[in-house]
C-alpha cells in the first residue's frame, strides 16, 4: 500500500512496572520425567503466594492432567481444568471464586480477557513448539527442506513465538493490571534462539528467582486488599 496513511500508537501498558517475567532456576529439561514434579512444585508456590488467581497454561493435555491431579491432593484452592465443562463455564466459575486456579491448554492461550485482580499470575509449562507428528506441520517442514530452507528457523520457531505471545498476553489486559508471567523452560536461557522468544515478549522486568516472584505476588495481593478497604 504505497499511499496509505499510517499511525503507530504506543502501548497503553507500562510493562516494566506492571509485570514481572520469571524463568525459574534449577529446572529439569522439558523432556525429562522430573519436569512434571517441578511444575507441580512451582505451581504450588505460585498459588500460595497469589491465593489462587492463576492461569496454569500447558502445551499438552497429559501434562495438564498430571499437574491437576497432583494439585488436587496438595492444595485447597478450587482447581478448574479444561475439558471438565465448557470454556465459558470454566471462566464463569473462575471469576465467581476468588481463590480458584484454572488449568488449560490451547483454548485458554488466546481469546480470554480476565482483568484486574482476578488474574495476577500466568504460568506456561514450556515453549509451545507444535507437535512434530502433526501431518500438516510435517508437510510444511518437508516442503521447506525441498526448497533449501531451514524448517526449524523459518517455520517452527516463528509459529512457537506467536503462540507464546498469545499465552503471555493473557496476563496484562488493562493499564491497571499487575502480574507475573512464569515460563518453566530452561531453553529460554540456554538455547541460541532464546532471544527470538524473549524479544517478542513485552519489556517486563526479568528474574530467575522464584522468591522474588512470591514477594511480588504477596505485595500485589496486599496492595489490592488495601485498595478495596479504602474504597469500602
């Protein structure tokens, strides 16, 4: 469009003040069996610090179900799991219970708008690379190879970057929102392509210390409680 009028607007969000990004230290590699227990441990710490008000987002139904089953035995917060009822019914239940935690896969990575203190923490289990056995993806990768391209760099990474941005976008939905994004994947630190993913995310303050995340969430809860008391 050679003669189009264009306008670029700054984001209304101050991510550096409103949000914190954490890639926790000392996690197993995503493919290792110990990773499931690590996800449970991290989730428990986040739920306790925020008293619920969390979305736990997963790249597979198996991981989601395993973590959900473990949390049911370890915490008293209501656990809402994708697949137990409709997406809208789950959101309604989540909003109705101030201590609820919602676990979801792809359906909750996009098209969900929860604002204010109803959502202060989003956990993502790992980088959302598409399943390699997907027939459509296999065909696209093969076509890229035949044309001399780099399938991982030109198809798989860009696709995963877009999906990660969508999942991360559930956290800050309003200029007054405050919250934490936790991504449990060491590859964001160890792999050469990590900067492609990190560069696609909003400019949040970063940490690798879960204790800092817990302090951030506890302080957020306290501030929100004080605001409610003042208004009442």
